[in-house]
C-alpha cells in the first residue's frame, strides 16, 4: 500500500560546494575571520555531533528528548495537526517520539522532512516508510533559510524545528526565518520550536568544552572539510578549540585559535590565508534564550505562543506557537 516517498530536490552537491566557496571567500577575508556553522556536518562531522549528543556534559539533546517523552500527548492534543513538516530534520530520531504520540493520540496523515542533506532525507524516509506504513511520506532537500516557499502543503500543518537549531542563527536571520515561515502558514497552523535557555555559565561552557575532546574534534572538522573541498593544507593540530560565553549577546561562541603564525594554502581557490599567532577563526554561535525574549521574537513575526513545555531543571524549552 505504500508508494515511494516523493522528494523535492532544490540543492545538490555542486550548489553546496559553490556556497561553501562563497562563504570561504567572504568569511576568510573578514576581520575576525569567520565561517558559518553549517559546514561542520559532512559525514565525519555528523558522526561527531552524534557523539556530542551522548556526552555527559552536552545536555540539550537529552533535555529535549525528556520534554518530548514527558509531554508528547499534550503536544499532540494542543497541535491538532494532520501534517508535520520538520525543518533541519537530520535522521528524524526525536521526531519519532512525536510520530508515535500522534499515532496513538492524534490523527496525523503526513510527514515531510526538510534538510540540506539528500542522503539524510533519503535514509530517514526509508526507515520511516517501514515503521509508519500508514503515513504519507515525502521530503525536501533544501535550505530552509532560502527555500521555505517550497514548504510542503497539506491539511493542518505543524512545522517543527528542534535541536536548538535556531540558536545557530543570528538575530536578523531568525527574524527573517520566523517572518517567512509565518507567511507560508495559514492562520491556525502551528509551529513547534525547541530552544536552549540561558543558565549558569559553567554548565553552558562545559557543554561545548568536554574533557573527552569530542567537541574540539568536531570544531576542527571544519578545517578537514575545507582541505577536502579546496585542496587545502590546514593542519588542524595547530589550532586549539576555544569556547567563550558572551553574556550580553547570550551566545556560546566556538573558535579555532592559531597556536602559531601560519600560512594556509587553499589551492583550488588560489587563496593563501595568513594566521597570526593567537588569531581566532570564529566557527559558530549557539544562542541561549531568555523565555520572554524568545516569545517576543515569535510575536514580532506574527506568531502567538500558546504553550510551552520545559524540562525539570528549566534548561531547555519547547514552544508551540500559532500562525
Ligand atoms: C546542533 C547547533 C544545536 O549549538 O548546541 C554542539 C551544535 N556545536 N556542540 C549546538 C554543536 C557544538 C549544536 N546545534
């Protein structure tokens, strides 16, 4: 009875390669040098992030899972959705908690993962087809910051954005995403957002600077990605993993600090980079939210927050908002 899920492909490997090239040309010419965090996630980077989610100090994934397990029935009842679209779905692992709850307590008819990685969308759909034979499945390979006008249609949609992915975006980028999303939705359609909250500095730093060194490896993986794409000669061991809490902006920053002066060749780009000793390459921001401020951002985009569910320690929150 199942038909093969239809996948809409809006970007391919060569688009990604070109985008990475543009980001290198822009970011490496800036002061300070910086790169957007989305380039960590090649095959090795994704596996390292998977390991991060299992670290004792990296609490966000566990908190979000705890909230989903504890409140999935309430979420189903409140959201009343027939269609789920998941942005940045990855392998849709946590989503399965929601899908199961909708199966038991709701009337869900369709699920659409939306992710930049074609392999990820294909693999997750293949697994889901077997587990949820009654669900209509489809997917989008695209960048939700650019391709939201390709949001799958369907009755009674719930768009979900989990994993504190929104924390990776800058305030203006968030405003743009939320506004665009609100515009895509019909009044009454829903948005479920997972976000990490401000808490004591020690806990925040420890989550990004584990003694096992997995996050350091993940951070340095960016340099491996650049070497591979552009025939580069970065020596990742000559950079150290640096984590900074910026209280004013409420962001955890990750950086790679040059341990000595260096020249780095990116042959395929005809580019030679110079690093001074101690110079930082900024590799990511991870925003931590204050509940009122996050609500205000959703309000400003035309959403109304109707529910929120937090974990026991108030480390993390799931917001349900209505368009
Ligand atoms: C997947 C972006 C939510 O910022 O917490 C984990 C990525 N980086 N450790 C985060 C990440 C370093 C993660 N997000």
